[in-house]
C-alpha cells in the first residue's frame, strides 16, 4: 500500500502545515507518513486527510502497487 499524501498535497499547492491545520492531523505525523517512516495510519486519520485534500480515501491510498509500480499480490 502506498499513501499518496505528498503527491496530492503538492497538486493542491498545500504545505504540510496547511494540511495539518485543515485536517486536524499533526504536521509531524503527516511528515512521518509522507517520508515512509509510518505507513499504517488509522481509518480516522485517512478520512481527515482525504477530506482536507478533497479526495476520496481510494485516491489517497494506492493498494494496487508499490512505489515502483509493481503489483502487490
């Protein structure tokens, strides 16, 4: 599973700080998710981030492949 927060955030010209303020998720936590240090956020966090980014949870996470585009079976 790849979480696409950084990609979607940059498309919307948002900083991590702006996303943190809009979502209620700590900037440090967003940074950890984006850097790959933490890759299993709760459904509640994913919902908050998706809402702040104005996207669906399906757009936010990529269950189809890893970072190299390889399919996970």
